[in-house]
C-alpha cells in the first residue's frame, strides 16, 4: 500500500515568499514618500529645507538592494508569530507617521515643542521637516531590521545615515540659526579657500580676506560687470555657515539687508570696514 502524498514547500513557494518580502519593504518606503510628494510636490525640488534628499535615499536603497541582491533574494528564515507581528507593524509605521503628522495635528505638536524652546519663524516653520527626516530614518531602520535582522541594518546603513544626518543638520540650523552652532564654523575657512582657488581657476578675480578677530572670512570678487563699475568697488561676500551670506561693498560701507540678522558686534565690523582692507 503506497504512502499518502505529503505536500512539502517547494522552491517556488519559498522564492515567492522572498520576493513578497522585498515587495512589502519597497511599498513601506514608497507609500509614505508618495504621500509626501502628493502633499508637498515643490519641496522635492529643494535640498535645503526641502525633500530632495528623499530622492537620493531611494537611489541609495535601490543601489544597496542591487549590490547584495543574492543576500536579500536568498531563502529567508522562518518567522515566528511575534516576528511576523513586529515586521507588519514596522511596515506600517512610516505611513502611519506621515498621516498622523499631516492630517491629525502631529506637525502642530512638533511646532509647539520647538516654540517652547524659543524657536521663532521662519525656522519654526521648518521644524516638522527636520523631525520628519529623523523619525523616518528611525522607522526605516525598523523596517530593515525586522525584515533582514542585523544584515539589513548593515546593508542599508548608508541610506539610513543620509536621512539621519540631513535631519540632524536641519535641527541644528533651527535651534542655532545663522551660524550659531560654532563647530560648523570650523569648516568655513577651508571651504572658502577652496572656493577662491576654484573661482580663480575659472577666470574670476577673487581674493580671500582673513581678518584677525573676525571668524567670518570675506571672499571679494573684482568683476568688470556694470554692477561693479556702478558701485565703484569690488563685490565681496562675508561667509559663514548660514542661510544668507552678507554682501558688503566696503568702499561705501554699503551692507545688504541680510546683515540685520547678525549681532550688533558683527554689524559694527562690517560698517567700520573701509576700502583699505581690500585690494584695488
């Protein structure tokens, strides 16, 4: 008497489960970002105070999937009920956060929190975006972890780090606006010197001015355009890690309106600057 046939899992069923897992991970990323694009399409055109970095994030995720495709498309380990529940919850959390923050007052609560820390407009308006980057970095980490355990966190570490770093920089800029975060100013002299050499190589007549006691280097441009001839002085930019650099025309002590955002001591430096500090 022949034994009854027993249905065993086939390679095709295992492969289907693996591809289904990849599809679910992809949807958990695509759906919240699609919602954000539907709500704020113009923000995806900007990097600073915008969401263009999500496009880089998607590109990195695709690249990381492709580089280790055999690792993620291989046979997956059997999931117990607790892990299945955690996996499903992790898939839903990014979308839940976007819906809660944009439709159920989450962003208003974030702004109230930053307002209580003394943050005012226009930086207050960008606080939900900064928190959004940070929260999605954490939630997407959960997705990769519960999908592929530690190898998922390691394999997608670059894309996760991108969102985390962008969110951290936005948060620092909100809490310490206009270059108030001193460690960022360490980068300014070296980057300004590099800019001067690149501009000179391109044919622009520029001069880097470093004045003792002033942490902000000045990059002066000696152009031949009508604007510079009309002003009768070189056009210079005082640089710092800030949203709006201050443009100074030293010969006539003309300072642009952006300088009103600087402290009184910094404004006095610019108003006392004379043409003798620049090359003629």
